[in-house]
C-alpha cells in the first residue's frame, strides 16, 4: 500500500507504531511491577500459620504466593484429563472429516 507521500512516509509511520507499541508495553510492565512491589510491601508482616501439629510464622506474602502456585498446579493437573480428551475428540473428528464445532 503506497501512499501519495511515498515509501519513506510509510516507513516513518511503521517506526512510529513500533515505538508506540514499545512504550505501551513498557508502561504496562512498569505498572505491573509497581503493583507487585506494593503488594509485597503491604503483605510482608509475619503471620501465625497452623501447620499440622504446630505453628509456623512465615510472612504473609509467602503464604499467598505458595497458595497461588499450589492452586495453579492443582488446576492444571485436574484440567489435564479434559484437555487430553478434547484433543482426542478433535483428532478423531478431523480423521472422520467432521471438523470441530465449539
């Protein structure tokens, strides 16, 4: 697509779009890091954690992060059989020439 202004103008517009995308990405990263830092600082107090037959005193942020990781791992593990069955159905549908609806 050549504009009346020529290929130099198109190249300049392309570079401007790239710079804008980088700036938006960088801004997003800065915001995420800032929120993460605030979250860690606000949740750095030690808490009393009941562990089976005793107590532990980890910082709240570690309790939260470990809980998130355990939740992700369990969610992935429990969802794996359904993903495998879904792939198998798609493969069978493709072999049968039916395609996949939904």
